[in-house]
C-alpha cells in the first residue's frame, strides 16, 4: 500500500492522476496546508522541505524497507518505475519524458506559482511583479503549445510529463491566460480533462477539502503559507 500525503493543489493532483490511471490501491493522508500541518515533526521526517505531496511505499519492488519520497517529480518517476507505466523503456523516449518533467518542475510550476502569488495573494499589488510572471507564464504556454503542434501528448504517448503539467494549466484564467490563444495546448488540455482517471482524481478535492473554492483567504492562512523562515524546519 502507498500512503500519499496530499492536499488538492496542482502538485497534489499530479500524484492522484497517476494512481487513478493505474487502478492500484492507495491511501490518502490529508495534509491541510492552510492549518500548517506540513510543519508537523512527523511529516518533516520524510518531507524535509515542509511541502506536500509526499509518499511512503510500504511494499516497494525490492521487498525491502518502506520507501519515502518528497517532491512531485521524484514521486512520479518512482511510481512510473514501480508500476512500469507512463514512462517509455526506450532510452531516447525515456529522456524525452524526463526533460519535460524537469521543464515543469523548473519552469511552469514555479513561474505559474509566482503568478498566483503576486496576482492573487500578495497584500500589495505590484504591477512589475504581476506583469513579469503573467508574461513568463504566457511564454511557457507558448512553448508547450508549440511542442504539442505535431503530437497528441508532450512526449508522443500519454506519460508522466503530461501529468506534471496538466494541473498547472487548470487554473489558466487565474494566471491571466486564454487557452483559445493556444489551440494545440487547448486540444491537449481538453483530452486530459476528459480522461476518467483525471475526473476521479479531481473529485477528491470535494472529499478532502470542501472549502477549496474559497481558497487561501485569511491572514492566518497567508502567514502560514507565505511567511516561512528557517525556523519552521528546525
């Protein structure tokens, strides 16, 4: 059994999308980031960056001790290897997937995250910061749109590369983008949204966090999420 330490955020959805595709059993352990549960000492033991998602695989392939992993990209690489799914075995195709996993982790996720922060959560609306991240998000949408011009999915066949990026495109309106400006991206987005496993993964939102639509809206929640220093990991 795999325990998934989860909250319905873009990074959390990546993992449930994969597991719902496999049909393998897993257990959700909610980590309410608005209440600061990501700073609990027991959680920090295997997720030292005080972020979710994280996982513990109690039955790894080698039959040894449980495997603990944090960082969504590392988690998807592990799951793809464990189940032999959504990752090509061919060397060149495999690294085609891996490079787009890294692209999302180093580009789309962080830039869209800063977009959200300065446009939605920052107490002071700074035009330079908002424009900077809205424009960079737009550029990254363009990169992905071009990539998808001649293939159905990012690496040809549906893979963890798609699961990495899709959840960060879901809030496109919030990011100041228009999917109709990116026809290939729009077609890709719609095809993933309609997958039964994607539907099931996103249905977890209402079960785990019925107030998700309200978002982070109190000063205490913002302090917990955006006021962290080194003291929180000591």
